[in-house]
C-alpha cells in the first residue's frame, strides 16, 4: 500500500513538473503565433517584434544557467515556487506596459526563470525515480514544451487572433498561478545538490559536452530561422491566413508532442544515433517545405514530419548532455535549454535578416543551409563517451 502511495505521489509530482513546463513553454512559443498582432499594437515592424523571440531565448540561454548555479544549494521545491512567481510577474508586465523596450526586458526575465525551472525540474524528477527510470522522467517533463506547442500555442494563437494577444497572455498568467499552487501541494521537498559550482562546472563544460551543445545550437537555429517567420511564409507562399494558420501550427505541435513522448524510448536505446537521424530528418523537411510550399496539404504533412523529428530529438539531447557531463550533471541539466535557445535566438535573427531583404521564403532557405551544416556535427558527436568510459579509452590510440 505504501509503495502504491509512493508511486502515486511520484506520478503526481512528475505531472506537476510537466504542467509547469507546459505553461512556460506556451509563453515562450506563443509570440510566434501572434507576432503580427504585437507588431501592429506596438507600431513596429514584424522583424522588430521578432526580437521578443530572441530576447526570451537569450534570457533562457544566459540567465538560466546563471540562476541554476546561484540556486544550486537551495531546496529544489523552493526554487520552483520562486521561479513560478517571477514568471507570472514578468508576463504581467506585458499586459501593463505598451513599450517594446520593456517588453524585451520582461521577456528576458521570463526566459531566464524558465531555464531555471526546467533545469531544477529535471533534477527534481530524476531524484524522485529509480536510476533506470531517469530517462523516462526527463522525457515526461521535457514533453511539456512539446505539448505546449501542440495545444497551448495553437489555442493561444486562436484566442489572440480572436480577442487580441493580451487575452492569450492573461491565460498564461492564470495557468502560472495554477502551476504554482500544484507545485506547493504536490512536489516534495528535494534537498540541495551536493558539491560546489566549481566542481560541477569542470564536468559540465567539458569539450565533449560543448560539442553536443553545439549540435543543439545548430539544429534549433535551423528550425527557428524558418519557424519564427512561418506565419508570413504560410500567408505569402502557401496562401492561407487567419484562424487556418492555427491548424498548421497544430499539425506541427501535435507531431512535436508525439516525438517528445516517444523520444524517451529512443534515448534509452541509442541517444547518439537518434540525434543523427533527427538532424538529417529536420534538414530533409526544411528542403521539402521549400519545394512544396505552395501546396497547403503537403505543407501540413511536412510540418508534421518536422515536428516529429524535432520533438523526438529533445530527450536524447538532454540525456546525452547529462550523461557526458558525468558528476556535473546537475549543472549540465541547464545547458541543453541554453544551447537550444541560443540557437533559437540566432535563428530568429538570421530569419529576420533574410525576410527583410528577400521575402517570405528566405528564412526557410537560411534554415536549410544551417541544417545541412549540422549533419556532420551530429555524426561526429556520436563518437563521444561519458567521462568514466572516456578515461579508460584514453589509454588506447583511437580514443575520442
């Protein structure tokens, strides 16, 4: 009976962490679907409004690891609670202050606390389950991002297109409060991480870890060069507009969620091989979008395939980085999100430059070029070994 109760509490805690990541993921990605509305309201160009995507990504990429390092000795539940409070306040600013500069600052803060929530959520989730279930716990938590893309973002976009973008972000704030209450009630206290930041950093920033982070950066720069400006592409090339855009975003999001849920099993089997396959698949999808962009049905199918590949690789990215970091896994758990979001930031900038100069299809072509570069990087990272294995391998001439 006690075992069943313990299992039930564990599942509730993991579900709460999933929900928290879902809410934060909605806020991160929602801007993509209402970018044109925000640009109109703030009286700036679509490219200028695209800096809100960049700001959030940079906040998560830089602020997330810094906040993780600063709070590494604190109780994990307390950190999660504080993070959700700050997140709700940062999104409240968006409703109250119609100024692009303050918008950008609030997005940076929201991104930083999301990075902290995800990193601490991973550590908390892994602490609640046996070691052999750690990859599946990571998969459950990280799939909150994918489900936010599948459900939250299309629905939020539909609300934004109907009643205005502020209605969407009001919903985000209310959901943040629900996540806060659930975290207090359902997530158990998890003691601070043992060991100092310096000892963790030695392993977390090892070259083998940085190589996989570079792959993260390239893949998501490629995807978000296209995805940040997918609405102008759908309107200008595919010929759809209004609420129908939500259907295409939903196709991508549902597939992304399916990929994330299934990705944990692929990560358990062979995370390195999964990364290679997904990188090649993402590049092929970007090429296909360029070739069939004028055919709405084919665009929906290709966006679904892209979602599967991108969602399916995320658990493997997380597992691979934590594994390669060895004893520095607690700090390293914040780094994949950082690398991904630096990639998102770089991709949104590259896509913005491309769309400003060459039209709606240019961001897609830019993303394709970056994806092709990522393929040999994915192949090379497949040879990297975790620290204990690598130490033994260094005795042989062909060590990685």
